[in-house]
């Protein structure tokens, strides 16, 4: 029996609280291993029915190997709650319920750093002393008006109030 599972990013960002972080550090994953499940008469349908009441828990897959049930769920938070729930039920009394490694738990590949050639010393720039505002001159060149650069002409007047500079 297969169920359609929606996979998406969480609607809201959140920080993993210290309690969950400690559980993850001690080996908690989103996968649960139920030892001796076949010997205790557990089936995939029964495990799914027992966990059906847990809100937002999606059991992705239940497989049996060597009498043990491997239950893959959708999140660590839900797997922690499901494991606690399983351990409290009499159906799982003779079973050891623990986490098993997540197949997606692999280190993120490190970015390869390419060796860059050593930086050579920059060549000294040869600068010439020129008019740095020359590029702003919009005139033809020879017919340019140097009106702004001319010295003021002082007329000899007999006006006493004129001051020569």
C-alpha cells in the first residue's frame, strides 16, 4: 500500500532546539529500527496503523530484513515522537526500538579550491604630466578659446575706487 507524500521545504524557518540537537548528536535520525518485529507479529500495515495518529508523520517505507522492521519517516522530529509512542505500546514490548543511519546523512562535498598562480608584481605605470582636464575640452584644438585661462586686462583708469590685483 503506497501513499503519496509531498516533499517540500518547510513553510517557516526554525532553529533546532537544544533538546532535538542533543538527540541528533547522540544518533537520532528520521529512520526507526524495530528489532524482532516479525517474531512479535508486527506487519507493515500494523506499524502504519499504530503511527497513524501522529500529526504530520509520513511513513515513507517499511521494509523487513532478518526479522527486523526498518521504518523510514519524513522527519527527525516526527521519528522521535513515533519512537517514544512505539516504546509505550504493549505491541512493541519485546522489541528494541532504536534509530538507524539515514541514507541521506552524508557530508556535504567540500568545494574544490583551485590553486591560483602567485600574483606577479604590477608593472610601474609611466605617467606623463599632462593637463588632466584635457579630455574635457570640446573644441577643435587650434581654435580653442582660452578665455577662462587669460589674465585679466587691467585698464588704466583714473577711478580711485578701482583696486588692482
